[in-house]
C-alpha cells in the first residue's frame, strides 16, 4: 500500500516534526492519530521556527490536507491559538485543508486542573506536562468523556458537563481542597469554541476510506515515542495513549492494511523529559554539552531534557514492536564535538547481561549500560546533504547503529532546517515508491 506511518522510537522529542514536514511533500493527506497538546513538533522552514502541538506538521506544505484523528484528545483553546498563528503566518489559506474528527475527545478545564493537582500531590512525580491529557483519556475509558461533536448540541454538552462536575468538583474541593468549576461558564466557553471548530469538524474516518479508494497517499503522524506508550513504555512513566504504529488504525479509522511503510525516528543520542528510568543518562560535562549544542529543551514545557548516549537496546525493541522498515537518524551534527562516542549495546544487572529491555520498572532503574566506544569525527556535519560527504567515522557510526538495531537508516539529519538532510536515495527508493507508487 502507498501509505506511510511515522513513529518515535525513544522517549519522544526525536525530531518527528522535521521529518513529517519533509515527507508531507510526497503525501496528499497527513493524519495525527493520538496524543494531545502535550506533544510539540518543531519545524524550521524558510527561516521561521514553528512549533505545533495539535495541528499536523504537514500544514506548512501548500495544498496538503491535514486531519486531527479520533484518537487525539483535543484542547480547543490550543487548537484555536494554533489556528490563529498559522493563518497569520499564511500557512492556512483554505480552511478545507484542515479537518477535525467529530469523534475526538475534548480536554476540559477540569482535566488540566486535576492533572496539575494530582502531580503536585504525588511524592514520586510522573513528569506530566499538566495539559490534562491523562485525565481526558481516563474519562474516555470510563465513558465520561465529552467529544468534539458534542459541542454542537448544547443540551447534550450541558448535561455531560453537569454530570461530570458532580464528581470532579467533589474531588477538587474535598480531596484537593481547591476551587471547583461552574457548569454554566464551561458550557458558555466551549460553545464559543464550537463556533470556531464547526467548519473543520467532519467524519474524518469516512473521508480517509474514500481517499484510500481514490489511491490518495496518506502520512500518519505520531506524537511522543515508543517508550512513552502506555503498554510498551516504561510504565508508569509514560503518556496515556498508545504511541506505537499499531494505534494508527484505531486512532484514525483507516484500516491497518492501508499502511505499507513505517519510518522510525530517533536521535543519534538519547533524550528524555520528565521522570522515569534512563539507563544511558549522562550527568557530567558530556550531558551538558549535548543539551547545549542540541538545544535540548521541551517544545511544549521548556523543561531541560535529560541527555545520554544512544541506547541500541530500546531502539532495537522499538524497531520490532513497530514493524519499522527504515530509520531517520536525527541531530547527527550534535555529536561533532565528541572525541569518543559511546553506544549502549546491552544492559547489565549484577553479573547478568540482557539484550532486551526489562519489564519491571524497578529492574529498569537498576540496569547498567554495557557500552561500545568508537572514535568521533571531530568535524562539523552541519548542513551536509550527501552521504559521500560524511567523514569516515560518521559513516562507521551509522553502519554500527544499523547492525545493532537491525534496521537500515534511510534519512540522516545534519541540522534543524529542511535542507540539512541526507536522503539515502538507494535505500529511500522504497519510501518514495511507497508514496509515489511508481
């Protein structure tokens, strides 16, 4: 099939925004299938730096159709803000190029408040962004959620807000000793959001089915990364949705058979925001240097990212879990200044070594990385666009990563700009074939 899915294979923040922006040039439709405004995709195009949290990164490309799928939890306040910014920048000239699934669930004000109150109460933090994502998915699972389509029936909206506030206000007031919400104000505010959203809301599942029948090319855009997946990540230090490729179907309504190529995105090193185990984390000068050169601060929260060496153990598992056919290695240029570069090839607990990630978070926190060390290239890769121009040691690094993670590297990023990208043409043929069906 001609359609392509993009997922992160580490703990998020791998650089998916840039790659989705590039690949959008080959696609007709770009679909976001999970997550919410807790994810940030940063794109540098035409000298402008754009950060998107909800609207798919393909919106920056002329004539592309972008969809927020049913698997997303949508914060209408963030959506309206992004919409306004993108229109001001001239990226949305035709409202028909943006669609929102009426089946997507809404982030409500009490979700955000409960998210922050719960995190502040925890003695051991999860590292939530406080954007209400977890509580919104909780309501969805417990059949208390309010969906986008409910904004257009004031009676239904009012009934559901009142019903939810009976419980939410009780918890906020009695347990957290905080100020609750008034149903009337929420209904009024969200009804106004509904007026703005109405022109974008449609049956996106039906639209995708029709597009597939018409042989349109579709790019599925994931948020966060494999190890923040609620089932396959470092639970409980995870997000509240399935971030792996298997959720592309349920989060969009497109059939699983419609996705023919999965591209995994990973950095040439590893980062993580928030709490949770991180076996290759660096606490000294090397970690600080990675953070400084890579500008490693969260696009959503601004929090400094934890930095460490490339972890082949987690990437290899992610390759198999997601069915990845090729990888895009991001921020290769950040390693330019390192004399020696380490790669985690196995984990060690006591006298035993392991080639697979542990299931227990306790074991995860106890593992020690087993490293291989290679020589750095000690020259700038910034802006290189051809594989042959890479120094020998950089090529050796790429080759060794391919061997360890058991996947080929199809794209290498050498800077934040669109143009600072190496497309390995002989390998990328399959990806272009997937899109162009030629």
